[in-house]
C-alpha cells in the first residue's frame, strides 16, 4: 500500500448500533455452518497435532507462542480509500469486499477494474460511486491468491514481527445496507506461509498480488506474503468488532478482554501508520476458531 492510502482518517458521520453486535459479543455466530470435520482439522492445525501419515500438520504447536497483527483494508471515506465503504448486511453479516483504488503503474494486462465486483454488490442493492467507475482496484489482500503485499514502515513491521505460522487479521469499515451505519468487522485471516520481496517474485506469479502487478524499481522493498491454504482466506460472514467510543472507532470492550488486548490505545481501529499488534495472539486465535469461521480462497 502507498503511504497516502494509510493516512489516518476519522469516520464521524455514523455511530455503530451496538445492539446489532449482540451475537458477536456472545462470541459465537450460531448461523454459521462450517463442517465439523473441517473445524476439527483447523483445530489440529492450530494445536500442531501430527496427521495420520505421521507428518507435521501446518501451524505451530501451542507451546510455541504465535504473534499477530491487525491490518485495516478495503475502501473507506478517505481519498486514498475511494471515498466509499463496501456494503454489509447486518441481518446475516454477509458483505462485499471492495478494495481501495490503485495509484501505481500496473503491468500491461494485469489491471483489476472495479467492474469485476459489480456482481458482488448486486445483493446489497448498491452501486459503485461515480468516482470509482473506470478505475483499477488495488486488490490487496488478494484472497483468491491468498496473498497480501505492503511497503514502507508497515512492511518493516510485518517482517520484523512475523514469521511462518503467525497470523494477519484483516478488518474493514463497512456500510450497513440496512441502517447505513458504519460497521468495523474482521473480513479475513491469514496464517503465514512465507514472506518475500515483490521484486524477487518470478514473472509466472506476477498476477498473484497487487504489488507484483505493479511496475517496481529494482531496489523496491515491497513485500508479498503468501498464506497457508485451508486455514486462511476471506470470511463468508464478517465478524463485527467495533463501536464508536471516545471520539473514535474502537474494538468493543468485551472483545478486548476476550482477546487479551491489542497494542493500540483502548482498541483504536482507525487507520494508522503503525499496525496494531495482538498482545496475546494465541488467545485471539482460539476465540476466532470458536466462531466456527468459514474461510475461502476467493475475493467475493
């Protein structure tokens, strides 16, 4: 992401209805239907239990602590965010993932136009604003490819703090199609497989991430993260986590306690140059798995 796209911005036009998050505050969405076999497999991955073939399952044993960072993604009300929010339906927490606009130069044939998400918006009875028509998306994270790219200070934070088996938690500011309120919610999660420099990604994989689709100078320090398949991806239904409190959007207090806290003050969620870190990533991940999440390798 470019520096301008991560300039801190306040959303003060709407206050989230806390009552709409009652199911989230109960820490379980009973309407979700992940197969029991899949859930058990994910639990094994997290616990580091060996598979039936004797080989180690992906993931890290609980005796070895994991780390995790929260990353805000998707269109928002800032200029760099497209001055718009992707839609969510608070009746079932389905949502459309709408990336921010691309500002860099893209390799020929690798553009991702906003027209690609028109079908995903239709169920919410909303249309792209005029300002995004004809523009190209900065499709990052690219859930279909299980990749995420970054640059500058944020990429330095990621590479200095995370390694294989650690987690990235993606959240977004979404607009409720029912109430028009702003909803801060988790929309996806990655368990890291590898981190590499974008300029070292071979041509055959250029179309796997927004940063490798860009024309980068040879000395660019952009990174690309690839996530582990089967335990990473886009959520079928988002997990609401935020409320407007003390003049900013923050994680609701019951969740802050349940997760063990984050590094930003009082659960601050709005854009910042520094990525919030989970103070107890294992505790968060345990909570996340208890929500029986359905993760898919697709963008919408």
